[in-house]
C-alpha cells in the first residue's frame, strides 16, 4: 500500500517574500513530485500535507488544484487527488494522440495562418531562446505550449482545436521540462534542439508548405518522446515499437 504522504517536512523554510503562501506550497509540492519525493500514485491529502508543511489547508488546497490543472496530479472521484502515475504505454499513447491531432491541425493551419499569427510565432521563438537556465523552465514550458497551440488555433476547425487544447491539459510537458533537472548535463543540448526544430516548423509554415510543416512537427514530437522516455526510464525499444 502506498503511504498517504512523503517526508516533505521543512520544504517551506522561508515565507518572508512577496509570493503568496499558496505559490510557495505549489512550487514545493511540484518540485517534490518532479524529483520523486512525492512518488507517482501517492495521495495528496490536504490535512496531512498542511500539518507536515506547517500551514493551513487553504494554500494546500489551492496548490493541489494547480497541480491537477498542470497534469501532475489527477482527481479520482470519491477518493481524492493522486500524484499522476503514467505507465510506459500511457506515455507512448499520449505522444501518438498528440502527433495525430497536431498533424491534422498544422496541415489545415499552414495555408490559413495570418501575418499577425506568424509575427506572434516569431516573437515567441525570439523570447524562448533567452530561457535556458533550469530555474527558467516554467516560463520556457509556457512559451512552448503557446507556440504549438497558436499554430493549431490557426487551423479554423473549432472542434479539433478543443480536442488539442484538452490534450495539452494532461500532456506531461511539465515532467519533460522540469525533469531536465535530473539530467542537467543534457538540458542545453535538448533546448538547442527544440530551438532548431521550432524554427524549422515555423519556416515551413511561413513558406506555406503544409507537407513539410507536418513532417517537421512529426519529427519534433518523435524526438520529444525519446527525451521523455530517457527522463522516465522507458526503453527505446518500447518507444520504437509503439510509435510510428
């Protein structure tokens, strides 16, 4: 049986700054999930966590809500909130879903995307390259999400857009970016690869080459799947067998 909480006492040592207490609790719980102190499948019990952290339940409740919205925790009806637990097959399935939906969207979006949307994508790329440090990965992750979603939103297929936006809620992008802390020596190489691949996708869209844009996006997602597999210890053989 999994324990109700992990040993996370002492996570909040300094409260005398400008961040609300709920932000501090959220950041510390998120870090504990990423580095494994709060293991996959563990229950996030408000009362127990508040007692261990030395806070009231209100900031813990808000932090857990944000973790669930970010995809790091999941609400189990009538039971509570649990740290998300992905099997290797789950991870591969999510990448396949993303690859399928975004391939459709980028194919539709390329001939339709406006000059303003292209300008916004260019600004996104220019800003992203400035965020390279491990403590900047939250902002980098947000820019990555905006880049892909803004391309998809240009496709003018509202139900496809809704499906993609819903998929991004539970897609484990936080694990991918924050997980770089576990493999710091590889983080710069991965970020540079992301820059190159995003620019290749953008270039193909700007040239209105839908086939090339779809191909570049497909390869980009495939590379991401391999990186997450490395972070989570999923075998390359399994990834290759399950993904196109």
